[in-house]
C-alpha cells in the first residue's frame, strides 16, 4: 500500500498537501533520496543517510533529524506500507515562508516528506535492455547535490523519449557524464570504465557498490573520463541506479552496442550485485 508521511502526519499520498509558499514548490529548494526496500529492509540505508546529510550541507540547510531518528522514521514508513519490495522516497525542503523571497529566511521549519511505493522485483532474464541517445548535458555544475530541482533532467529525459529512446546519455565538453537519472559504465577494450566522481554527476550509491564489487572480484576496471568516440565504440554499456540496479543498454543512437544483447560483463556484475543484495 502506498503511504505518505508529511511533517509528522501519516496518510494516503493523495491527501498530503504542502503550502504554495513552500520553498520546494517556489524555488525547487530542497533535496531528496530514493532508497530501495528489499524483503522489507532498507538497502544501504547508511550510505543514503550520508548522501542526504551531504546534500543538505551543500545547500546550507540543517539536517532536521539525527541518523537514529531518520532510521526510526523510514523503518516505520516501510512497516506502515506493508510492502516487501518498494522504493522509499524522502524529501526535505527549506520549508514554507510567508512570502516569495530568494533570500533564505531565518529559522524556517523544514518540510519533511516520505513516501513508500511498491516496486516489484524483476526477474533478471526479463530485464529489457535500454536504447539510449546522446544529448548535450546542459544541467548545472553541482550534480553531486541530489536536489529536487530536476527540470533540466526532465527536459532531457523527455527529449530522449520523444526520439523513441528510453533515456539520454549526457555529454559535456566531449566527455560522458551520466544519464538523466542514473550513472553509466562502458566496456572499452575489455576494461570496465566509469567516469570519475565530479560536480557534473551524482555520486550514485549503486555506482559505488558496483565499483567496490568490480575491484573485489578483480574485474579489469578504470575510473576515468570517457570520450564520445569511446562511448560509440564500447562493446557494452550499462546504467546504474537504486531503482534500476545494473541495467543493460542494447542501442546507442539507434546503433547496436556490441551484438545488441546484454554483455558478459553486465551479466557478471549483475550476478555479483544480486548476490550482494541477498547477503545484506
Ligand atoms: C542524475 C542521477 N545520477 C545517478 C543516479 C543513481 O544514483 P543511485 O545509484 O544512488 O540511485 C541518480 C538516481 O536518481 C540520478 O538522479
């Protein structure tokens, strides 16, 4: 059952309402996290709480809760939803002012919103590979902040959909950054490569886990910039996010990637990731 928490109240998502003077509504002045829930447990919660705290600090907002309080609230949200496999969304905005003003007011009460929605687990052999197109990355240069200001990402995603693709891989100054809501890995000359962390991409938690698994299992791996030419010639491409895990890409700009099927390295990484999930 979908469930929502808003500033201390629990209820149906459609009943949750915020003020039109909320700075999240007026300025996109807020941050968020999406945390996967598997078998009723919040997956890699500690990592998400660290990124939540980092995002808040980057936008000069106090963290409204301690990690212990967040853990209790988010665990309660999952329990109340009754869902086993779900996506938990948590958003914090700077709160509702008494007028529209760019200047941060003193002592606003932040708006805290949590929702849990069912997210059935996909059988791995029913994962349908994505088709991507390349688009110019015109988003801002603070991509490490997980902000709710997502108009640029939405524009790019919709451009990709209108072109008949599933998503866009974004290019800044001739280098690959990420996709509109996921990180990217490519296989070049047998080596798994992902762009280094920077202010041009979100420091994805799934990305970090996959880097750690690749290193632990001695998969040939490099963290370095990827040129458009390398992307076009890659034998495999896959994307990563909390909702997609590792997801294969079959086409880039309407051209098959490798033989157009999920590749051996994706299969290997996906197996490692599924095993890691079971362990934790
Ligand atoms: C722009 C962007 N990059 C990457 C990711 C993947 O991050 P994570 O693996 O932490 O979900 C997301 C997730 O929403 C995203 O929005």
